[in-house]
């Protein structure tokens, strides 16, 4: 189990990284995900909803990797 300070430090770092995407001119970002990832029950249902909400941002591209291509 992580100490409270470790958890807090991780949250602060994650929020700092996330703030880069909320800038007035964010960097272009393309993410390649396994095609099955959106259907896997990871975390709460709101995780999938969050991914969908991110996908409409003009600077962010999400591309599925077909399972037939295997692991690189």
C-alpha cells in the first residue's frame, strides 16, 4: 500500500502533465490503442466516457491498432 504522500505526489504529477493538454495551444498528440481497449472493463464506466470526450479535441487523434497486427 502506498503512503498518502506517495499518492498525493502521483496525483500532482498527473495533473501537471494533463495541464499541458489544456493550454491555449496544446501540442498535437496521436495515441494508438489496442482496438479492444475501449471495450475492456477497466476502472469505472466513466473512464470510457472520458476517452470519448477526449477524442473530439482537434489536437488529439486516437487510432485503433487492429488485433491482427499483433504486438510490436
